[in-house]
């Protein structure tokens, strides 16, 4: 999972272009879950979204693994 700034089309953490992050995920054979967060978003709201998305991603991974 990565957060993307939709205004600039870049990953929020290291500022790579979204297309590079997509290519990296594809090369590794990993799903890419994106969360679009605008610059200046309220930090607590963004943290809540990250937490919810992580839980959703983990639940999907668990169900796909048959656990």
C-alpha cells in the first residue's frame, strides 16, 4: 500500500512518480493498493485512512491465503 498525492501523481513518502511505483509492484508480482491523499490533509484523518486500508489489505490477504 502506498499513499499518492493526486495533485502531483507522486508517492507521498519518497516522491516517486506513481508510474514508477506501479512498475515496481508489477515487477515484484505484488498488488498495489493506492490511497490518494491531498497535500495539507489533516494528519489524523490521513492516519485513520492508512490504518483502515491496512486492515482491509490484511483481511484480503488472509482470505486469499485461505486462513
